C-alpha cells in the first residue's frame, strides 16, 4: 500500500499559503452569489502554488554551466570535430566534471543530449524544407548520409525519407 506524501512548504512560501487559506475560508462563508465559485478559484490557486513549490523543491534550477554547455552544443551541432573537452573548456570545467553535472541535471550524457538535439533539428528541417536528406544530415553534423539515416531511424523509428513523407 502506498503511503501518503506530506509536504511542508518552506518559509518563503508559507505566508502566501496562509493568506490563500484565509481568503478561501472568508469566501466560503460569504453570502454573495459567487462566493462558492470564488472559494473554488482560490482553492485552485492554492493547489497550483503548492504544486509549483513542490516542483521547485524536486527540480532545482539548472546549473548555469550546464545551461551554457547546452547552448554551446546547440550552437555547434554541425561541428564534425565536436568533443566533450571543447565544451568543458568553454564552460571552464573538466570533461569529467561536465559529464557528471550534465548527467546529474539532465539525466543523460552530453553525447546523448547532443544526438537528441541533432535529431530534433533534422526533424524540423525535414518537415519544413525540401532540402535533400544528405544536406539535412550535413547541417546537423552528420558527414555520412548512411550513418545519418541509421541514427535517425534508431531515434525516431522511421528513415528520414519516411519521416518527411509522413509530414506531407
């Protein structure tokens, strides 16, 4: 049997939660035509703020170095000489520390994240342009069209040409 999960908001959120509770009680005791709807709306606000606070505690903000690394990788998707060392140098970390932070914050490796970004960009190009498949592959960093097609199919379940046909 699952045990209930209890959440105690931190000091920063507590005053707003207390204020909303007071407003809910006042609205619920009101005699006005819309007092019940107002109480329900305030309860929804309270629940949404609770969810937001829980999400903040479970998913702390991303480390700026990881965010910068993601931006650097996105800006250099087509770079055929890509390596983790150049990304790490750009964000002033060792390659092993970057790899550790990346996996800790995003749940995947640097190379997996890069591949996901390349495939996402390829999907965008395939669905919005008539660019030849080999050119799409080169634009996202695959020099070999056969290798691009193989990776694309592994990630999407369809070849680039099948994917494009499905978009039309």
